[in-house]
C-alpha cells in the first residue's frame, strides 16, 4: 500500500506574522495525519506479507487508523482556522475599508437591534474601559467558539468573517468539502456506525484509504488557500 497525502503548500512568503501561527498549526496537523497514513500502510503491508493474501478489505484496526486520520484532519482544521480568524481578524477589523471591518460592523449591529435582550457578554464589552478592544474580542469569540461543522461554516466563519475575496475561493471550492464533513461527523459523533438507532446494529462504514486520503488532502488544501488569501489581504491593507 502506497497511499499518502500530498505535500502541504508552503506558507505565505514575506513578513505576515498574522498568519504564521495558523500555518504552523496546519503544518503540525498535516504531519500527524501523514504519520497515520504511513502507519496504515505499514500495518497493511505487514499483514499481507504474513498471510500471503494481497486482496480484500483492510483489517478493522487499520480502518480505525483511517478514521483517526479524518478526525485529526478535522481537529487541525479547527485549530488552524480559529487561529487564523483570531490573528488576521484582530489585524484587519480595526482598519477602515476592509471586508473584515464591514463584517464586524454588520454583526455587532445585528446583535444590538435584532434581539429583545442584549447578552451580558456584549454589554460587558460595551461598558469596558476599552470598548473597541473588548468588542473585537467579543466578535472573534463568537466566530470561533464552535468547531466547523460543514463547508458553509468555513465559508461564512472564516472567509466571510475575514472579508476574503471569493474569486480564489468560490462556493464550489467549499462545497467540495461536504463529503469530508459528512464522514467526519459520522466518525466523531457516531463512531462511524451505519445506524445508531438500531437496537442490534453494529455495522460500521468501511473507509477505503484512498477515499479518506483524498478527502483529507482537500481539507488541508482549502485551509492553505484560506491562509494564503488572508495573507494577501493583510499585505494589501498595510
């Protein structure tokens, strides 16, 4: 078995410290997932050599490692993109004319006028000694407080929140991640069982390693695209 991930693209060139940690998190996650796929390949090759059987499905424990690779990819995606929103957002939001600033103003305005009762955290930010800083922190917490549950989350809570242009990140680019998130949710929330409602249902989804690697590759690629797009916007706004 030779399946592995593609190399992760290098981080943005030049001095853009606002995206450095996000890329570092992504690179670390990528390295971990590469190691998991290498472990699957080694176990698979050893089993086939021992049994003399070259065909058939992977062993259960091998598929479990593939599931772990999907979960690790999702975890790395969350950590990297949340860090990107915090660091790039904190730089871009105070700057007039940026897309991030427009998103921030729209969000805070909606929070103030669209609900019957303003939340305690928002009130605390408004009456703070430094309300501008506290309001930005409040906004960024709202954007990053939960994991990304689907492709629309990435589009809205990362690309949209940072005001990144859609030309290099069209909706179809995010939509292609739907299968990854479907599988990720099955693995993380349902132990990958096919039917958790069945009283005796213990069958689990089979995860071909090639399919899993392709989905993880795409997740890392989209995250890398978001980091590079943020870097470009930051450099342009300097």
